[in-house]
């Protein structure tokens, strides 16, 4: 996430942005809940329209 969004924004997004595709969790909460990192990254990419070549 830091590579795509920059370190500061990535930290804020992972801590504060709740995603419905993660069951109403933030990235940090999803990781703590045991969701696979690849699944979380796919949801981040979908939510923030990350271009396919950077996914």
C-alpha cells in the first residue's frame, strides 16, 4: 500500500478506511481477523481503482 499510496496515506487508509468488501472492516482489522493479505489487497485495488498493471 505504501508503494501505491505513499507511506502516510497508506497508514491512514489501512487504519481508518472501512471497506464493505472486507466485511465492514479496515485493512488493519481485516489482517487481525486473519483475512489473507492478497484478498485484502484485491479489495483495496477495487475500492480505489488501482490500475491492473499495478495490482
